[in-house]
């Protein structure tokens, strides 16, 4: 039997990579695209269904985000394979991102750095939930 306890780590690595500055499309980072849409609609909460490539609310369904969800799903499969797991062990993969629209962190260069909380949950074939929180890439060592 595969060791399913690694699913929390897989979820963490998946969303940490997705929201990092290593993930850019159309001359900006995915996290910035998401943040700007959230700010425009004054709606801080995003739900991503990784396996079905869906994002809610639907106003987040712009081309750049739809393309990023294809890559996100592929990355999930790649991470599973690296731990010798298959999709047969998985029922669902969902991430909830909540941006802090009122208090974005201002960096030393004066740019807004997206402050968010991200919870990722993977439900395995037994119905057990493996969840973890993913912190902003830039927050390590910074208080506030």
C-alpha cells in the first residue's frame, strides 16, 4: 500500500510553487493575476478544484488563469508520480486562497506583495483529508 501521508507535503509543494514567483504568465506572476482580479471584484476568496481545473468564483476564469490551471493539474500528477502514487489514490484536490485586500504587505521597493492565506486539501481514496496551510513565499523571517 502506498504511503498516503505524503499527500499533505504534495499539496504544500503544489500550491507553494503555483503561488511563487517561479510561476509567471503573460508578463506577470499568477499570484499577482489572482490578486488583481480579487481586488478588482473586492472578493478575496478563491476556490481551486485542481483535478477538474475549475476556479470559483467564475470571474477568475480568464484565459491566463485557465491556462495556469492546466499546468497546475499536470504538476499535481508529476508530484504524485515522484512519490510513486497514481491518481487512483485521490478523490479530490482543492485549494482555498484568501487574499488580504485591506492590508497588502508593502515591500522595500514599494511594491505590493500579495498577502494571503492558502489552505490545500487532498482527499484520498479512503476519504481521509490531508490538508496543510501554505504561507507566502516572502513571509519567512518577516513579522507582521
